[in-house]
């Protein structure tokens, strides 16, 4: 699994935080975790930062990583900004 290049787990009803261990997969190029129930901080690493915003879309409780465009719905985004916490 250390040489995993693509991770597609969209629409699997996954919940909880994204495991920090995924940041150690240096070969990981493509990630799709969209449309789950993920929450908390998106790990700050090259593998996650280089992804398209749609890779994390549909998880309104994710925060932390600055993507090219917001992945949050307008209401959820304003709630996060006003509370400023994950």
C-alpha cells in the first residue's frame, strides 16, 4: 500500500476524520473522498493540497486546507468562518 497512486472512496458514507497516516503515502497522486460524512481537518501535506476541490466536496464538516475554491456550501462555510474551529 506504500505505492498507492489513487484512492477513490467517494459516496461510501465514511464518517469521522481523515487519517493522518494517508499523508505518508508519498506516491498518492489522485484522491476522491467526496460525498461522505467526513469531518475535522484535511491533513496538510502535498498529497492533499494538490487535489481538485471536488475531491473533498459534499463533506460539509471538513475544514483546514485552502483549496482553489471553497468546497463548502455557502451556509456551512459562513458557519465555519464565524466559529473558526473544526
